[in-house]
C-alpha cells in the first residue's frame, strides 16, 4: 500500500509548515515501514566498543557506507565477533537517527560472508592461540589403553553417536556417557565447551561418572557448519582438559582449531572409537599367544634341566648309593675314634702311674718346702710394693691439703681480719655499699657479731686513708704455719 505524500504536488500557499522533529519522525516511520527486516552484506569499518557495551560500526562496499549499531543485550549473543576488515552479512532492521540526520541498521546477528573471510579469521585465531602455547606438544597426554568410562560430547540425535556406539560394541564394549550439545549454529560453541568442562568437573562416584577419555565428535559439513569448533572458548576448554581428549570433527580433510588443542585428532568419529579401545578379540588372541609362548619357554627349560640331571646321574651314579657309602664310612670312623680314645687314656694312665711310683717322700717334702719359701718371698715383695704404692699418694694428698689451707680466707681471719656481710649474707666490699640502718654481720675467726650502720653512707669512703707502715715480706719457715703463701699483713 502506497503511503500518502505529506506535501501536495507543486508550490502553493496551502503547503503546511513542519518542524524539524516532525519531518524527521515522518522519515523514520517511512523507512521503518518500508524496511522491516533486511540482510546486508558489507565490510566492517570504524568498529567502536564504548564502555556502555554497545557496538558501533560502518558497513561499506565500493560505492556506499551505512551506519550500524548492535545493542549490548544482543552483542553477547552474536554468532561471530565483529572485527575491522571482516566481510559479513548482518541481519536487522533499518531506522533513522534524527539528531544526526542519518539512517542506520540495528543489528540482530552477524555472519561471516564468504569462505575467504572465515579462513582469514581462523588463521588469525590460530596464530594467537599458538602464541599462547595451547597447541604445544608437551601439553599432550597419552590415551589410556583401556578406559572404563568414555565421555562423548556430541548431538544425541545425529548419526555420529550411533557410529561411535556401534564401533565400540564391535571392538570392546565400554560404559559410554553422552553429553548432549549442539554441534553447529548459535550456542553450539558454548555447549561444547560446557560439555568438556563438565566432564572434567565430575568426581569419581558422583552422579555423572568421571570419564577416563573424552571424544568430541561431529560429522562433516561446510566451513560455516564447523565454525563452532574454531571458537576460542572451545579450543581453550580442550587445551585445559585434564582428561585425555580425542577430537573427531568432520571428515578427514576437515581441520578445525580444536584438532590442534586436542591430545589426539581422529579423521572421523568412527576412527575416534577405534583409537579409544583395542579390539577385544585381538587382545584375547594376543594374551593366548603370550601364554602359549610362556608355557613353551617353561617346558623347554624344564626339559633342559632334566637332561642335565640325567647326565649327572650317569657320571656320578645313584645318589642313594653315595649316601649309603658316606654313612658306612662315618660309622667306621666313629668306631675307630672310640678305640683310639680308649688306647690313649690307657697310655696316659700308665705314664702317670710310673711317674708316681718314681717319687720319694723326701723329694716330695723338699719340693713342698721350696714352694713355701717362694710363696713367702712373693708375699713380702707384694707387701713392700703395696706400702710404697699407698705412701706416695698419701704424701701428695697431705701437700695438697696444706696448700688448700693456705688459700683459705679462714687463715686470714685468724690473723685478725674480719669479713663484713649484709643481711642476705653477701659480702660488703666497700663503704658505699652500706646504707644507714642496714644490718650487718661481722665474721671473725672465732664467730660472727651482729652490727648496724650509723651515719651517712659512704662517709667512711670520703675520709682520708691512713697510711700503713710497709711490712716486710715474710720468709719461708715463719709463723704462718709453714705455708708457701706470704703473709697478708
């Protein structure tokens, strides 16, 4: 239905006068009614992401430019993250922005346009993730030989899961846990990453068994269909997985970024199942073959030892006969030894009797007296040595006692000196240490006298010291008790 024109054709005095807001609103309504929903292809230019969370950009081609905006709530749900220079197809609606007199597109979704743009984006993302070390070989883990539980992240309704289950049942049946996830389109990357992280978060014995091996699988498709497995979140989840992971996305010629982060890449989902488990029949055959080899080796070794034993039997003879001969020789040696012992005793008894008969009483008495004299001499010598041994330490002990007595302060007290002690029994060495009213004990050689200090402390210290007449040093042998120490006076 054609819109009624706002102004009549041709000039005239009846043409209404409109305000700027009115004409801007009319244009806005006209454009929004004429372009309710559009898909526009162009190259992103002038991308801006202010703090508000909205995204502003321009879409251009060789002849024109149109402004575009994506509100914050929709920006988080975009299937592709916009970047400058990307060729994209945006879906949205056309409207106007009156304050700047321009028209623009309100973006609802963004898709990469053309395989070249996708490949460029994948290559740039690959370089970035490789620089972070997510594809390094030292991060790769070995696959378990025979996992008890296998976790599969894939669509539960596709042919992929049926192929995997069928192949596992043919080779070696295992317990399989499926984490359902979209494998293409909006939300696929988030669900695949959540499946990988969910399996890693499972604990043994929990409601969801913790797998020993994870398979991320999807069938073939176009580059756009496989883009979920090129997303950073999926690649990072695969690289962070503590459980060994097999990537089985697409056909043999399809390569996605998750293939580089996975521990092993399988060309197809069926090949992933073959890598996950060995063939049970082949494994049993190998076990039987190894068992037969072990049995053959043991049989041959037993036979070899039997032949060696038979050869020894021929050379040495019957072992029982050897033992019997040894027993007979032992008995013979025992009897001969007993006879020799009796003969030796009889011979020694005869020698003793002859020696006893040859002894005379006088000779025996002389021998006894001679022995007694030797014993007496030895006792006297022992007594002399004992007395000498005891006398020397006794003399040294007396000397040390005299020396110790000469060092004792009691000898000094005996010569007229005294020791002054405080109430605690500690010696008072100077007048400054005596305070008025302090109780003292004065120790003489024959007892202790109690005293109390009168007058100012230290007074005695301030009095001039009276000169004493110099005394001559004492000589040895004086009245000091014969001590080698000189007199203190």
